[in-house]
């Protein structure tokens, strides 16, 4: 007899040398690497395209890949009323999430945006408290407060420059994007038991391509010969690997572990984002900004222990 379904695939249909308990951390590691470098890639793409065009291109590339592989994706176990939850899921991510993050990275540095992503596990905890009525400890509340104070310090201590014209507004928008991501993760866990993670990921990519099409048309694209080759490469990386691969890997991991444990892996996105921004874009932080990042990290650590 076959084992229960995970990700729309029977457990015994997985490769013999990959056990479910090992598959989850491998999927999370891949998602973290892709997400961590996505901030740097988005910053690079914005050198040639507007935020709306960048998001639409990456969503369209991913949607085309999904349509190409559609016949291989298991059909979902749809139930009456699911369309409302699915619509809300798409509204949170990719629609509002990428709308906020696209403009956030245009206004702040990729390193700062990546550091703010460390708030996601705590926001998931808060979302589970509000939406699912799960309990939250005093340490969790303190961790959230300390982390938010660190973000405020990081934002106020950042001076505008050519690569970050308005870091305060950019960081506020990035916080909004992380709130959408947290709500998405809480809702996603409920659906992952009946829907293939790749089906959900594909649905989000198609919804994102349609949602951002009007904005991309209104924004327009300048002369193609003036767009840097690096911007094209960045858009391709975001579409082929991040938009489909990262979300698909993360969604798959959540079918094998609790949402809270999966969300904790997001903590590793921040150091990957800092390193990629430093090595590949030449971004740097002042001692005060690094101290603020330390406060954010401390708040996340305290919240995790709560």
C-alpha cells in the first residue's frame, strides 16, 4: 500500500536514496540560497528595467515554464470554497509581496532588504497567533519588538545615496512585503496537504504575470540596446530559478515539516543577501548599520527561543 501523499506524490515514489526527512532540509537549503541572492539579482535588474517590468518578466518566464510542465503536475484535491483561499494566497504572494518588494529594493540596498527578511519567522509566529489563534510567549513578543527596533535603527541610520535614494521608505515597504510573506506561509500550510506544491507555485506565477501586466505596459521599456546585459541575465535568473525554483522548493519542504520550523530557515536568507550584496554589488554598511543588523538578529534569536 502506498504511503500518504506529500506534494501530490506518493512518498514511495520519491527516489530511493532520498528520504523525506532528508528531502526537507535539502529543499530549504536550495530555497534559502536562491532567495538570498534574489535581492542582489533584483537590484541588478533594476539597472535596466522599472520595478513593474522586472516583476512581470520574472513572473512571465516562470509561468511559461509551468505551462510547459503542466501535464506532469498532479491535479489538486479541490473543495468547495477553495477559490477564496487561493485568491487570497495569490493576493498576498506574489501580487502584494512583489509589488512592495520591487519598489523597496529600488529605494534601499539589497543588503538592508535582505536583513529585514529575517523578520519573517517572527511575523509567521504573530500571524499564527492572530489567524490560527495559536499561543505566543512573552519572549516571542519581546523578540518581535527588539527586531522591529533594529529595523527602525537600520533605516534611520542609512543615508540616501545613488544606490539607495530613500532607504527609510524602502525598508518600510520591505517590512510590508515580509508581512505578506508571513500571511502567505500561514495560509499555505493549510493548503499544502491537498494541493501539489508545484501546482500552487505555478498558479502563483500565472496570477503574478497577469496582475503585473498592466503596470509593465504602463511603465514601458526603454531602448533595448541601452539595457545592460547584466540586467537581462538578472531577470532570467529571477524568472527561471527564483520565482519558480525557490518557492517550489520551500513549498515542498513545508509538506514534510511544520510551518514554524520551515519559516526558521528564512533566517539564513539574510547572511546570504548580505554576502551577495557585498561581493557582487560592492555594497557596504557602516558600523552603526552593522550594529542595527545585530539588534535585528538578536531579536530574531530571542523570538525563536520563545
